[in-house]
């Protein structure tokens, strides 16, 4: 028995056009059913996010930079422009810098015109087994991070990541 006969039917019984139409109808019904009653991935991702506070240490910056950080609201990752969080607090401490003294030794001394700034950001993080991400930006203590806002662009280090509601352990 031939697969196709002279009238274009499969095994002499089913028209190839009819089979294609039935296949498209089944495919359309399946797609509609899945989109209407299936899994909502966006909602599942939103449900897996937990509030967190990310503290970023920005070392040895001048007074205008400190003031610009205080004015900032939303902070974004520099390269990808991904939203990281909203500035909730800014803490300033005198910066210590290393310099070479007259006898050739390195000495740490307070810098009169520089400050270390601890910027705390409120964010929504996704926590998995191996990584914490905020809008695709990996967050790890000790990791360098480049942040920008409307007013400022700074480089710093993630100093702490805290989950106030105990959402990630």
C-alpha cells in the first residue's frame, strides 16, 4: 500500500489538506487553552521576589558626590541600566587613605576632603539556591558594583544584604 495515492490522500483515506487543517485547529485550541488557563510565569516570578536592603560602600568620595547621592531616589546598574533599588538611607564616615610619607613608608591617615559613604537601597530580590538577583543584577557581599542615578555615578562594593522579613535564608 502506498503512502500517497494519485488523489493526494494518505493511505487512500485522508486528504493531506484536511489533515493539515485539523492539525492547525488542534494547535489553535491548545494555544488558546494554555494562554487562558495555563501557568502565568510573570506572576510566579513576582511571587518569588522578597524585599531586601542592600548596603553599598562607596569609598573615599568628595563632598559634592555625597550630596548627589543624598538627592538620588532610584539607583540603576551602570552598564545594563537595570533598576537596583531606591535609596533609603545614606551614612557618611571619614575616609582613611594610604599615602607614602617622607621616609618611604606607607601610612594610613584620615583624608580631610574625602568620606566613605554607606548607601542603603531598598529592593526586590529573587533568591535561588545559588544566587540573589535584583532585576538580573547578581548581588553578593564583597562584589563591586557600579551605580548611577539622575544625579550621580559611583563605584562601590556591596557591604551587606539583609532581608528584613526573613524572606531568604
